[in-house]
């Protein structure tokens, strides 16, 4: 399953991301900064630049996941 995850660099989100990846899922994760993009990449996920304050920035990435 392809999953879009917000908060993947946080305490709970990173645990969720680990569980999803361990389960064989593909994870695209919201990245609000270049540092977060690198952390997400290093964690085996695909970073998606965007901001929760601008929901339109998330529309396209969310259509590409299950």
C-alpha cells in the first residue's frame, strides 16, 4: 500500500513510519523543511514538500497514494 504520512519526523510519526515500512508499505511523508526532507529520505521514505497550513500543497501528493 502507498501511504501519505504527516509528522513522520516526530516521535509518534516516526514510529508509525517504521511500522509501515517494516510491513512492506511505501511511505510518502510531508516535509516542511530541507532538513526534514533529508531525514525522510534517510528513513527510506519519499519526501513531499508542503505545509499543512496550505492544504492545496497536499492535494496532488494525496491523490497518488492509497
